[in-house]
C-alpha cells in the first residue's frame, strides 16, 4: 500500500511527491523542520514543537502563515497511513519556497514549500535497557544551532563517524565544553545533580529535555543548566542523551571510558521510568515494555 504524504496543501501518494529543482531548500538548505512523536494517535508535546517551529521560521524569516493548519494535517497524515494504533513520528519541513537561484531572499513574496509525512518507529527498547556507546568529536557546526535548520551536513558527517565506530551518537565538544549531540541533548549526573548545557545559540532547545526537567522537578532531582567540561566527564556518575528519536537513552560508554561500570545508573532509570509512564504507558496504552 502506498504511503500518503502532504505537499503544499495536498495529500498525495509518496511516489507522486516532487519538488522543483529551483526550491531554495534544495539550493541552500533554506528551510526548517520538526519531528513530533505520536503515541498511538496522541501527538506528544505538540504545542512545544509548534512553538519551536514558529521560532525557527521567525529566525530564518520564512513567511509561513498557516501554522494553525498543521494540527489537522498531522492528525490526518497519521490516519491516512493507518498509524493510529502504532508508535510513529511525524516529519514537518518548511522551506522558503521556489525561486531562481540567488543568495539574497526574493523581493517578491513566494509560497513556502511544506512537506509532511509520517512513519512507524518502535522504541529502541534493547538500547534503552542496556545503554549505548557514544563518541566525541569537535563541534564543527555553525553558530545558530538554536534554529532547527535542515542544514545538517556537519551532523550527518559526525553521526556517520559514530556509526562507523558502532556508536549510537556523536557528542560535540566546542572550546572544551560538551554542547549537544548530532541529534540529541546531553545530560550528565554527578552526586545526584543533573547537569546539561544551558539553552543558547550553541544548542537546540530540546523538547524531550524540557520534559526531563519537569520529571526531575516532580522527583525532587536538582537540575543545573551548566556546561560539562570535557576533562570532567570521567568524574560523572551517569550520562544520558535525550531527543524525539532517542527518548531517554542511557550512555554506558564514552569513547573508551566506561561509565557506571557499563550499566545505566539509578537516577537515569528513575527518569526513564517516569518518562515511560507519561508516554508509552499513558499515551500508548502499553502495560509494560521492559520495566
């Protein structure tokens, strides 16, 4: 059965979806995106994702005026692909639109290109259970990582290096400080306190990370938004990454450093358990995944 996608106001078969080679997203990566988790028909943290999308559009000066329609489109794309009873992700991409190639923005107003699709994605249960390996590399990205831009070549290059080393993620280091990972936020735990890089132009303000902050507040776990220095990482008791694609993922090896004897830590497990309760269990209806 053919997948249905949404392109510029129409629901069409994926194989019939084409964009112009004059699209500025194709020429310049002149566009932004979001990925929203869907738990058996329930869109998770939808408003937070849309607010971040609106900010990315504003920062890039892309004029998309129909943001309110996305709620209905997301629900329909789930329905049209028979994903209501499954765990799925929804991908939203908006570029500046189609115009002949030139570096400055077009003087005349052009219509943004809007592309949305959905796909089934099961939780990475085995990895969440046993923990994963990550590597570190220099942060070679631009200085506006707070914009969720489709310009992800540095991220993909470094993620490929992680893949080549059988690692789950690549953590970036800039000026001796851990910023974030190729598509995750990074959090460390030391003496019961959760540390993570504060929101700035150097990292993306993570939606899942903010959920973790709320969980920590409910559990009485102190969070300190303070950068983790590279040389301090071996002193941390636990490490984990967060994101729409990783949920709450324990890190048990960083390069050649084994963390917490190679098993997920107690506090990470507490956070995972509560995250599971408010997502997969509450929204997805599952009684048990692996707890």
